[in-house]
C-alpha cells in the first residue's frame, strides 16, 4: 500500500494563531499547540502531520532576513523526511517571505505552501480553517507518488498562486491576495482543480540547494511627480548601497530631466544595480516603448518585466548575495529563475 504523505506544518506567527490581549484589545501571537486544538478536522486528512514552531512566533511585520534563513533551514533540515511543507505566516509580508523562499530554495521538488488568515483561528467567522485545511490537502496531493506541486505557493481564499507572483491587495477582505500577471495554479471548489499546464517543469534528480546569503543593502525607490534631486541623490548615495528597485510609472517610464538620469547613471557606474518595475498593479515594463524610458534603457537600468515589487526585491537580494559577475547580472536578473516573470526560463 502507498505510504500516506508526510507533511510538516511550520508556524511562524501571524493572525491565524493570534488572540486578543484583554488589556489593550490588540491582537498578539500565541501558542501554536493551542492553535491546532481549534482544528480537530486536520486529523481526518489523508496524511500524517507534524508541526514545528518559531521559538517566538511573530507578527509578519517583524519578518527579516534572519527569519527567512531560519525558515529555509527548517525546510532544509526536514527536506528528506517530509513530502510537503505548509508555512503559516502573517499575511502582511507573506508575499515578501514566500518570494524570498522561492529564490532561496533552488531545485525544489516538493510543495511549500504558504497560508495564513484574516481572522484568528478561534474566531467564529474565521477564514483560517479553510485556508489551512486546503493548504495541507494541496501539499499532500500526489500522482503516482510524485507531488503535483513542486513550487513555493501561496494559498488564500480558494486560490493557489505561485508565491512569487502575489501581492497583498486587501487588508479586510478574505480575498487578500492577487496574482496580477499570472493565473492561479489551482482553485478550490467542490473539487480541487489544478491548472497543470501552468506548473513549473521540475527536475526531480537535482539536489535541493539552499541559498542563504541574502544581501540587504538594497532599497525600494518609488518615484512620484515632484520628487526632488536631494531625495533621489541621498538615496542613491547611501553608503554601501548595492541595489535599487525603482518603481516607475506605467510601462516603466520616468522623468527625462537631466539631473534624474545623471544620478541614475552615476549610481550604475558605481556598481549599483537598478531594476525598473512598474507602480501599476498589473502589466509589464517595456523600456523603449516611450521616450520616457529610452534613456533608462541606454544607461543600463535592468528591466523587471512583469515582476511584483515583493518578488523584485527578493530576487535582487538573492542575486546580489550570490556575487554574480557584474557583466552578467542584468541578463540573469532579466531571466525567469523560478517562474517569477513572464519571459523564457
Ligand atoms: N499583522 C498580521 C501579520 O502579518 C496580519 C495577518 O496575519 O494577516 O502577522
């Protein structure tokens, strides 16, 4: 008889496991074992579940690179023992963490499903139960003993997304996330329907490599009409700065004023990598489509294509940490490494 899938639940914190502090009325993280007691249903799933928790579960607003490394190490240490992983995480920065983990886990061949909730698990109208139960079901879905999903994903409110394509768009609706430039990998209704043609081509023979050197001397610069030279200059001359995600207008357009272009040009010649991503919720950067982006292309600004800002910063931190040669950085950044952009791998 086939062995039932072994799933590891990793609790990092977030609303899903929070309780109200009776003194302040604010939500704070609490004990993971209590959380599982609220969902006896998970014992009926056709898989075996073990769990591990961060020593100090956190609100995801406190996530940082050290936490990402800690999470990647939990997965690394348990990789051979389990068939799938479900990560419980606060929704606020879930897209950042899940994007980062997608880059940190190279040659992943098992499912890593991030989920959380808008209401705590103990709340009568909670969305936590469905999110958690279906995430576990997805992590244990196999065909002929091979996992259907071998990617870092995010499951929320009946939809499974490629994690590095997501962004949080709503702080109160149960449907808190969207994947603006890539369709859901699965939808949960009466049946769990996978869109198999959208899944990554996984090479199951390559060993997992965990990349832990995430460079955090980076910044996100969102431009706006009226932004001054002083502001842009002080950001681009930050000591030790290695990379910038520049959020531009529309299809990657920005001011053509001399001072702006020459500040960017100087930064690039000082070895700073500048990535052009759009401020629009969906769509792609096409440098050269308008006059207002031709100059950016000429001076060596890198195209983020249709990447989300969350994924762009994670990819930047990952590639800078890998000490890639300066002259190949642009072409590697513009390549799809984990399905994060709509260009060829
Ligand atoms: N503030 C919470 C967090 O991100 C919100 C949530 O879990 O949805 O940890």
